């Protein structure tokens, strides 16, 4: 598990290898990740959007941006957390992801970024 705290918001990431499959004559490596966003600050906050940079071992980079996470824009009061599962496909058995969430502090109305720590994606069969 990888963890990081930014501005009182703790991000925890757990990853899993989901398997391989062929599509359009090409092998794909499927990875899942579970993210917990925990509000350790004294203010209520809302996640408004996300930014991801996904890299594989073949030096391919994919940028993913969008509103919320899995169709939600969770509001977190102090002490509350939100957990969700998602995933990605890579063209190689190794890769990494990192990014940030854009959030709003309801007390100050200020927008701020919460960093998502870099985490590795690796297929166990490819490890030596």
C-alpha cells in the first residue's frame, strides 16, 4: 500500500493484477486499484475532478482527466473517508500511475490539489 497526505487529505492506494487478454491482436495487462481518500483536516471538502498520468514499461504515457471519481464528487466531512475501485489497461506487464485530485475546501471556498502518490503496477508472473 502507498500513502500520502496533502493539506490534511490522506490518499491510500492498493493495487491488484487482474489478468491478461487479447484484443485486436494485441495483449493487454489489466490492473485494478483501490483508493481511499480520508479527510484528516478540520474542514469539509469536496473532490471535484481528477488527473492521472499512466505510464507503462514501453514508455507509453496516457493522460486521463475528468470530473469526480467513478461518476461521484464525494463530500468529506472531517474524519470521513471515501473508497472506490477502478482500473487501467497497459501494453506491458509493468507500469506506474500518479496524479492529483482537485478539491474545494467548504470553509474557505478555496480550491486545492491533493497529490496521488506514484504507485507501481506489476504482473506477478513477470517478477523475477
